[in-house]
C-alpha cells in the first residue's frame, strides 16, 4: 500500500499521524505546501492511499478499519 500524509503539523495532522503510528502503518509525510497546492489540496490533513485522497474524517475511518 502506498500512503502519503499531507501535513502542516496542525492539531488534526498530529492526531492522524498518531493514529497511523498506533496501527504501525507505513507512510510518507509531505509538508511541501506548494506541492500540496499543485495537487489541489487546500486543507490538511489529507491522506493519499494508492492514489485516493481522503480528508481527515475519511482518513480516521480508514485507519480504524485496518
């Protein structure tokens, strides 16, 4: 599974990172705001799983289901 966490270290970003770490899920972190904007990301955190983007709520649900 290819997972990227788009983050600016905001409180929600830290919560999602913590949940991923608790489940021992391997992921990469992208903090490059210009790159995020180029992908159309206007709010964080966003989780990209195999090309599918998820906002915070969907990402938390995804992590719970793993």
